[in-house]
C-alpha cells in the first residue's frame, strides 16, 4: 500500500515585523520569506502547531 502524504498551502498575509522573536522564527521555520509568499508543506502535527502559533500572520489556502 502506498500512503499519500497530505499537504497544506500556507500564505504569509501579514508582516512579522514587530511580532515576538519566536513568532518570526516560526514563520521562517515554515519557509515563508516574503509577504504573500506561499509554501506547500506536509500536514503533520508539528506543522499544524506552527501554523496555530502564528495564525494571525498566515492563511491556509
């Protein structure tokens, strides 16, 4: 059996400037560099937790 990996598309919709340093690091950890940048990431509990931490900066597509 082949298990397909689920993915999430995440877009940075707000600038992390002025946010906590840990939140900025989380955004960088998600691979988001510039405003409106989009990344397709594997749907794991760790990634979900990172997205929840900075939910006011990102949007799921």
